[in-house]
């Protein structure tokens, strides 16, 4: 049975596009069954609609609490029976309620080499620190913000003339390679999170995860 992906977005959906391209080309043996956004104007929704993928919009401002919004997301997503819930530029901090419901199924991509630069403005912070390497990380989501166990990273060298914009674009290119790869591991039932940590092919991954060269 084809692995079912639910993708959560808040913006333009470039990682969603990369995932859809990977499914179309056969590199990713999975199906995006729903794209959910907390913003009705998220550009990624039209990408999904053009591809014939179901879309859902839940405006977090319509709910009394973070938990109420997250429960509404759970109710909506569970109708699609996802095997993996994919955070792809979803700009909401998730409650413990949501994280626990999808424990071991919830994956996020973050534009830094975690544990460096959790939160926002990662490219500017890397440049300000004079880092020689930057990149992106994919991790299982836990209740700690950007702190779940690492699955994979895609490092790149920071160039002398890099700006926030140029660095952001180059990191995004790495994201578009890394996310479909990790999701294919999920589709092949090779990747899981259990009491022994992040397991790939029944072996624990190192603390920094798989490194894409």
C-alpha cells in the first residue's frame, strides 16, 4: 500500500513542490493525500490544487487556544489516515496534544544544522556568527521546539560573498534533495523512532543523523 503523506504549510510550498516532483518522477513512492494550511493565502495550496491534491484550511485565529486549533487539525488530518505528517514551512508551534498524537509520524525540516539556530532567522544568525558551514536538518518532532531527534542533515559551505538571500536559496536547494530522500525511507518502512532512538534499517543513526554529501 502506498505510503500516505499529509503536508502542513503556511507559505509558498517550495518543499511541497519538491515532494510532489519526487512522487511524480518515481523517486518517492508515496502519495500526498492532503495539504493543510493555517493560512488561506498560502501559495502552496494552489500548487496542491493544480496537482489534484485535497487541501484543507484551518485559520488558527478562529480558535480559542492552541490546543483547540491542534485538535481541529487532528480531526481533519485523521480523516486522510496519513502514515507521515510532514511539516514543510508550517509556522505554528505545535502543542503537546498534537505532537503526542502523531508521535513517531511527525517530521520537520529546519534551515540550520541543528542544534544550532533553533527558531527563526537562521541564515542571518549563521552569517553573523561567521560560520563556515550551514545547511538544513530533518528531525522527528517532539515537544521541544526544533529539538527532536535528528534524522538527516545536508551541510554546505558558507561562501565569502554569501548574503542572507543567497545562503537561503542554496540551503533551500539542499532541502529539496533531502526531504524526498528521508520520506522515501519512511515509505519503504526503513525509518522509525522508537525507544532506542532514530532507527534506519533497524540500526540506530548517529546523534547528528545521516549526512548528505
